[in-house]
């Protein structure tokens, strides 16, 4: 019967049972896979990190563009800025007189009574004058800093060598950094540049550009590196106008290091303000004074309103520049600030300046008419190995054109040269004297650089 057959089959197979046995763990293989997985994770992480580092600046600039610092541009001078004798001697008496007019009778009576009851003497006026001059010097000194270059070398005590430094002038502030004009000798061969403010706090500075002709440079200090308390004690220098007035016999104050000692002050008179400075490709003026100085004198020359007249530089009390100042070689002199404006802007904005390599003069109209000379920039000499010398330009030549631009004077030449850049090739038209008068000569000049980092 079928049911009996099924029971018999169950009995016959009841001894059979299936048992699944797990495969044994291969520890070597597991370790190898773990190492491979970990290695791949590390490689993936490194690739991700590298990709992020490469793309982050680009994406950041696209998504959150950083505002560019403002370009340095100094205010233009105008005749309205001319200094008058009244402005030079402006003091509290003038202010008091203006205020007294508002309450004429009462204040006039009180003033008359006070003056009648007290007799002023020379000592009183000396105290008033000294106090006023000190206030002017103190306020203007907020724009003066000490610049020191720190070299790589060290002494026996493992201290870094520092140069003697020089007084620098804060000439601009673009909201992100301060720009300081200082003699390049203060930072020559320096690994680091250190700026010391009036409150003795310090900050690191970076080089913008150095001018090879004047040996002046501009350094910059980030505002973020300056303490808030220090910011309250500093200011940007207020430029005076030296072109629209005669400053001879004007009282002035020298601040910074006029005696070679930091934070010294000298008071004196301007003896000359129109003497040309004998430098290539330039029409700078030198201001001379009757104040004794030293070879280490640096700083600024200011008027009695505290405005900047010039940058003290004693390097020009010798050689060709000494001829016009016999007897004043050891007195404080300064480069007039007006002619330095364009240079300061270029150095601050890291704009490379072109080098031509000539010394020149303007030709007075009377001499030009008498000698039947052409109008242009008169070349007194050329510097050795200069672009001008290489182009065979020589003393006595008169430059009448740069490319298609007419040159009517040496001042016009200096102004036009500022529009060119190093490595520019320009066509120069020169009038050269011969037995038959002046002959036109055309040559090409490849300009070089007058600045360096």
C-alpha cells in the first residue's frame, strides 16, 4: 500500500541529516584586504584634500570676491593751497580775535582790563612761541616712524644685526596698509624690516619699490598688524605746496632725526628753495636751511602749520649738488615734496619707472632767442652705460620729440618720460649743433628700469 511504502522510505532515510559547515577564516587574506581598503581611503583623502586646496582659492574668489586695496593717489596741488605769511604765523591770538568779535563789548572790556593789569615781557612771548612750536612738532611727529633693517647675520650673542635705521614718513593710507617713505639705506640688505611707532610698538613691514635715482623707497605696513591703541597715535602726513610761493626766509621745523638722534627737533629758516637737484631724468628741487645737521640726519621738514615741505636727505650736500650751497654743506637740506609726489605714487603702487639716463636743463627764452637755439630739453650730460649714452645722445643735444610728442623743455621731458615703462623702445628726435647750425638727428632708445624691489 502506498502509505506503508512512505513509512518505510522515512525509516530508510531517517539517518541522513545535512550539516552546513562554515568556511574557515583566512586571516592573511583578511589582513591584506583591510590594508588595501585603508590605503585606498588614505589615497582618496589625499586626492580630495589636494583637489580642495587647488580649487578653494578659485571658488572663494568667485563666490566671495575680495575687494582690492585702493590705488594710492595723492591730492593734486593748486594755487589755492599757497602758503601765505599770515598762514605761516597763524596762532591762538588770531583765533581769539575772531571769537572776540562775537561778544565785542563785554569781552573787549575784559580783555582791556586784563592787558592793563599785566605787562608782557620777552620771556612771556618766548614761552608762548616755544609752546606753540612744540605743539606743531608733536602733532606732525605722529606721521614719523623709525625704520630699521634686520640682517641675516648674528653677533657673538646670537643677536641679529640691525642697521642704525632712519626716520620714515607715513605718506599714504589706503584702508588696508600704511605707506612709508624712507631712505633706502635704512633697509639695504635687510632680511626683515621693522617699523617703530611713537608709542614704541613695532610692526613688520614689506618693501614696495626702491628708486635707484633718489635712493628713496616706499615700504608698507598692514593695518591689521597695528594695535588699535597705536592707530590713535599715528596719522598720514599733510603735504604742503612748495611750487606756488617763495619759501626763502620762512621759519620751519625739522622733525624725526634732524640731528641724527631719534625724536630730535630743530627750528630754523629756509635759506633757499629753488635749487635744482643734480639727478638723472628728474627736476627735483632741494630746500636748504640754516639748521646744523649731520650725515645721519633723516626725517621731515615741516612749516609752522605742520605741513610736509620736504624729506630730509643729507646725501646731496656733496659733489655736483654742493656747488650751489657752499658754506651750507653741514646744514639740514631736504628734497621738496611737490616734485616727489609722482614718485611716491609710483613706488606705493609698485609701478616700475623708466630710466633714460640724462641730466638736463630748461633753456630760458631770452638765451634761446639770443643763441638761436631750438626749443626743447637741453642735455648737459649723460650717464655711463645709460640708454641715452647707448643711443649716442651727448651733452649739448636738445631733445625736441619723444615719439610724436613735442618736448618744449626739460620739465616737459621729465613729465613725458613718466608715461613710459622699462623696455619701451621710443623714437627720440634730437637737434645737434654743427658748423651750419642745428641738425636734426633721430635715434631709438630702449628704456631701462629706474626702480627695483
